[in-house]
C-alpha cells in the first residue's frame, strides 16, 4: 500500500494505492466522508457508478488498459469534497496510473479545485475508453474480413476475446453515462460556483454518449460475426462428414470384391482365366478412379467451395 498527501492550490488531496482497511478508514475519517460513500469505497469489485450525497461526489471507475481490456480492470475511486479529494486505486499486481501526473500536467483546465482535478482525471479515463473502442474497431474490421473469407479459417478464440473486450468497455462507459443522466441537477449544483467547468462536463457527457453508440454498433457487428462463424463451423463439419463418407465408399468397393473372391466359389468370373486377377484389379482401380472424379466434382473430397454470404 502506498499513500501520498498533496497540498494542491486550494484543496487537499490524499492518494491511496491498494490501501488496507485501517488506512482507508483513517483517510475517510479525516475528510468526514458520508457513511454510504464509505461503504462503496471500502468494497472492491463494485460496478462503475457516479453518485452524490451531501455535496460529496463519488466516482467509481474501471481503469482499463486500452491495448487489451481483457484482463479484469483495475479500480479507481474518487471522492470529491468542497476543498479535498480522496483517490483510491486498486490494481492487484498491475501497475497503476499516476494520477498526480494527470493532475499536474499542462492542460486547458487548471486544476485549482478538487472538482477540477476530478474532472481532468475523469476526462483521461474517458479518453482511454475511446482509445480502447478505436482499437476494438480496427480488430473488428480484421475479424469481419477473416470470417467472411472462404479461404481463411477464422480464429474463434480471437472472436470471443473481442466480445469480452467490448463488454468490459461497454460496462465501464455505460455506468458513467447513467450517472450523468441521473445526477445532472446534482452535478450542475456542484459546479455552480465554477461556470468554467460546465462545458467540460457537457463534453464528457457527449463523449460518453457517442462512445455508447459506437459500442452498441460494435456489439451488433460482432453478433453478426459470431453467427457467421457458427455457420462456417457447421459448414466445415458437414464438408468433413462428406469427405469421410466418400473415402469410406472408395475403400468399400475393393473390400467387397476381395470378400466375394475369398468365398471359394467355383464359378466366379475370371476365376480360372490366366491373369484374371489382373483384370479384376484393373476393374477395381477404374471404378475407384471414376468414383474419385465424381466425388471431386461434387466437392466431397475436401475441396472447399466458395461460401455464399
């Protein structure tokens, strides 16, 4: 566990990374955090949300890696008061984001209040979600080209990893969107003394709405990919069964002829003719070659046909 105390311009900031319960309770007691918000902050694995109680704002976010978003995401909790900010990061074994670097970086919004610092951190999180969605879009294009190409056998593990990534980003972003929609009046009241913040909140809300639309479209496109993949799997299985049946038929013909001539009948054709066995063998080969030609023409010997989509 690491803990940093910052004295920023106009507000106090305590930053905790993987805190134990005693240090977390001490920090929340110091800032007189609302009891309901204490409960949310103390439990890990909670879904993302935005909530406001007694002029205190709670932001619980998933800290996604835009390059992957497959592993279970880290957690970032911000509790914002009038003149203080408490940040809690839970990461497990992964490296955590440097929040001080985010707040202290040069930007169009000066972080002179705790709410401004929280808005800047939230904006960085939303940009990561947008980057993750952009990466998903690129990979989705590749998967669509792969699954609709008859010459390529698609990677089903890649398809389902992509579904998990879309799900993680969607759940993380949609929670913020619901928070903005349900607490619009409370958020407006929270920044009424700082009108400069209002455009940034509106921009964050607009970015989340656009991101939600994109993720919905991606989910629908991936559903079509999954459906086509399942159809391709079924088609390949049917083609394999036809190939197995065709090979079995090719093997059955010489087996039947050999079985007949092995029954010790006296009047079988060519049985007493010199080199009659050569004629029988040649006949078997000719029939099998004809069967191979016919099976190939029907596409029953492993030759893939162009799929219709």
